[in-house]
C-alpha cells in the first residue's frame, strides 16, 4: 500500500510534535482518529478494531529504564515487551517499565498518546523486528485518539531506532 502525506487540518489533524516532524521531513503518512478510552482493558486491540486493521500492525510505545537510563520500546499491541530481550538489544542487563510520570515528562506526551516520534528528548529506541514485515504500521501520533500510519522503515529511520525481537507472546 502506498501512503499519501496527511493533511494537517480538522480536529484529527491538529499538529502534534510527531505529525509536525513527519510533515517537515516530507515523510508519507496518514493520521487516523479513533475513540477508545485509554483506561479500557486490552486498549491496543480495541484501537486496532476501531481502525479496522489487524492488531499485529498496531504498535504501542513503552518508555523503559535499562540499567537506570531511559529508552523506548515499540512493540505490537498483540504481545508484551520482553524486558530481557530489550535490555540485551540495548547492551544492558536489566530493564523495567518507567514510571508513568517519568515517561510523560521525558517524552512530552501523555499515557495513551506517547509517540515514538517527536519526543521532547530523543531516547535510545528499539522497534520490534515484526514491524518490518508490514507495508505500513500504526503508532500513536502523540495524542490520545490519533494514530499515525507510516512505513516501518520511516519509523525506524526517524526515531533513530534499532530493530530486534523484543516482543513476547
């Protein structure tokens, strides 16, 4: 599927740091609004259903601490993050999910809307290798209720990410 650049108009099109970065770099992408409560159980699967796409194409962004330093993991909503695999991918020994307030402060986004792109401070990032199997993937656009669709190679390049098998399940 060829993705056309998104226009930044209307309610769903209000620019976020992530969408502004993509527009500035002239990276093909589309935005997709959805309506799912961030507190709903199985949030990622509900987002995929609301968008009408297979859940293995929708990725969640998790802020973690690896040996005390912040990093970002991007994994499919269909699985969980393998903390040991993530630590190994970043050359560390131990990984744990970061505190919510720390994640929000470091990225400039709120939980349920943390994007791997356009973060306040660029953190070491690892995207699960399964993303590369899809023509496009979906990640948060930097606001609850809005997803970005873009080529996985563009996601990896713009986030400065490495790829590794970091998803379990």
